[in-house]
C-alpha cells in the first residue's frame, strides 16, 4: 500500500523561535493523526537544527526546502546535501515551481540535485506542475509528462522507489484557487501512467502528493481520490491546527 504523506513547506516564513514553537505545536497534536499517515515539515535552512531537536523522539520527518547541485566548494550561500543530512533531514523538496520560476532551475540542474540527494540517503520530494496559461492551452498533461521524463526517467528503479512526487498546479499556489478533486485525480492518474512507462509496477507504489491551496476544508475530498496520496502544504502548514486538520482527513 502506498504511503499517505502530509508535508508542510514553510517556505520563507517564521523566525527560528517561531519555527521551533510551530514544530512543538505540530508535535503536540501529532497523536491525533492516523498511524499510517507520515507527517513531514520543511522549515527554512536556519531552523533545521533547532526544529530537529524540537521533534526528536517523534515520528515527524524533517525536510529541507532545497539543496545545492554541488557537494562542497566555493559556492557562497549554497547548502549541500551533506549539511542538511547532518542536521537530521530525511527529505528535501526539489523542483518546486518557485525555484524553477524565480531562480531559473532547469531540468539538468534538478537531475544533479536529485541524484546527490539520493546518494546521501535523502528522499527527494520532487515537484512538477503547470502554469495557468499552460492549463488554459490544454497543455497540462504535456508539461507534467516532460517534467517527469526529463528528471525522473534518468533514475534507476531502486532510486525511484525513494522519491516522492508532488503535483502542484502553479496557478493554485498561494492564490486561493484549488484544482477540483476531478482535475487533481485526472492529472495524478496521468502522472502515474507516465511513471509506469519507465518503472512498470513500481509506479503503483510511488506516493504522489497534491500541492495547491490544500486546506482542512477540501483535503478530505482530495484525499479520497484513488491516485492522491497526500499533500504538500504551503500556507496551511504555518498553523499547527490547520496542518493537523489536513492530516486527519484520510
């Protein structure tokens, strides 16, 4: 059975002190979440070590929001996979639409990042998704297929088994808009179908998360879809009550 996962991407929000308090609040409510649901939180880089200490002894997973495409060296401002693994991260978000759009991350760069993360034992949460103009032009299947093939098709089946895929309709991130359950299910099923072209039956074991203004009020309907295995949560992850409210929606 595929893992149910609810991951919180805090993005560039909270101070260290606020982040520690948020992590503690999530940990305090984690017992409300069904045992088969994996909780993951992804604070900013500056918070990783103290947040790791705050969730120590719980089943909550820790993720970084990004990593460098080099292992070390003269890359001012970058953070290497060894560094994030060293503070207790098990996961790293890669390919997020904000990284692609604002920082020009290409598929070639993402291949390097995904492979480095896997080499260090980290599970990438690999993001794909279309922009509004691509959706309106009817190119959404084409766009996500290309994103999957350009990066994930470079992996072996063993490597792919450690990857979590997150579908994020870019037009629904931070806009308050949400894909309907039918729209989300349709494209999640298509992503799984594309993965099956390369990885066969393994595609049925890969968790595919929905990321696009998921909140407690719509999570239940989204998570009831057969190919939606959880959520990559943005704004709602900044309140423990909302984050847990999503996680209990399975």
